[in-house]
């Protein structure tokens, strides 16, 4: 009789997880977020991939997600339904695993089930002893040669596409210290916990998100520890209601020797009331400084400007910087 580990190597492994959908898994009208479903799909894929890759003696490993093929959301899932996520290994190469995942939703009141998602994921096993080492994948047994050949074609196609995508991304990498290199955005769905009793977002929630984005811009530019030095007047132009999707964007506008100014603006998109359209809700300028390990200020790399618009914003930032500096000096003299 063959040992159990050897039997596992030759069978097509299968795994299923089930979970009831709760209010925090869904949007304000009860539809389960696509991200919630994608997360469950990946969890199932990771579990079955890791289990399979550890059926062979040698280094223990963890299956890391390398690629997700096109995933269609066939039907919506709702709060109170049970998600059944089934995963099966369909192909293995020397260093990768293809996992097919199917998601069914079950109405526990009627017993009705329907397929909501189908997905294909690729995993690569990394050794727990050396995270840079890719371990070998135990082969599976195919029902016929055609099944293995089709899997090999899918493997070669996804491998080629990943390489092409990587090359494109490398070609479009922005030059360091430019506005485009450090500019950042954050998208956030305004939920009940973000709002007042009247259903409008707290100002503090918005300001926190703005500071986070400004901090990311500053950190990307300096690659050091950065802290908020000051915030110019924050203008709240229009209210933001529950259910809006806000985009918080930040871009570097000016750098002096020891500080940098970041413009941050918040655009709100009322999804439920789409006829109102997207609008600019909040604007502000944040000033950051760069610190070393002893919390002493460091020089800020000069901003490389590209185009007349960036040059104009830089000059406007410089004027604000000089005005603020003159004000600080005048206050210092008065206090002496």
C-alpha cells in the first residue's frame, strides 16, 4: 500500500470553505463587496496550494499568489446568504500551481443555490526557511493527456503575459523626485462609522485621510521618516454624505531645503445619487519635513519640474513658503 503523502501527490486536491455573509461584508444596500468574495477565493486557493506543495518531504513552504485570471461576477451575493467556495488544483508545473475556484451562494431560507463566481489563480511556493527560494511542486495525476496538454498551454500563455506586463510596467516607471513619481491617491467608501447622526462625514475623518495621503507623497519623495510640520487652511467646500466614494489625491508642489509642500484635494462621488455628479469637496496644503533616526531634520531632495503647470504651482508654493517664513520670524521677534 502506498503511503498517504504519495497518494496525495497523485490525486487532484480539492478544498471547500463556507461562510455566512454579514453586514460588514456588504455595501449600504446589502450587496456583498466584490473584494470580500475575492478575498475568500484567494484564501481557498492559498490553503489548497499550500497543502499540496507540502505533501512532499523537504522544505516547508507557503503558496504565494502570482496571478489571477479574468474573474466574472455572474450574480450578486447578499447579506445572510452562505458562500460556498470550492477550490481544485487543475495543473502543476515545476514551480507553479493552477487552482480553479468556484463560488456558490446559498439562500438558507429556501435552500436555493447559484454559481456567483468562477476564477483561476496561479500560485508559486516559497520556502519558509528561505523566502527567496522557490520550491518544487509535487505533480498531480491527470485524467487524460489532453487535460495535461491544455493545462500546459494555459501555463505558457499566462507566463508570457506576466512577462510582457512586467516589461510594460518597467518602461512606464516615473523618474524619482518628479511630481508624477510621488503623487498618490486613496479611495474610500464613506460608511456609517465615518458619519455624524445626520449622515454626513466627520471632518476629522476627512482630515485624517488627507494627512495619510500627504504623508505617502512625502515618504515617496524622500524615502525617509517624515512628519507633518503644518497645515494651511483646510477648506471644506461641500458636505460629503454617507455612501459617497471619495478620492483623496496628493501631489508635491514645492520643496525648500528642509521642507516640502503637498497639495491635497478630496473629490466626492455620490454613487446612489449619480445625477448630482462628482464634485471637489475639500482642499488643503500640507507641509512635511524629513527626519533622520535621531529625529533631526534632513535636507529634502529638490523637486524636478516637468512642464509649465508644475512650474506655476512651484512658484505659488514658494510664495506661500516665504510668506509663512516671514510670519514666523515676525512672531519670534515679538516674543523676544
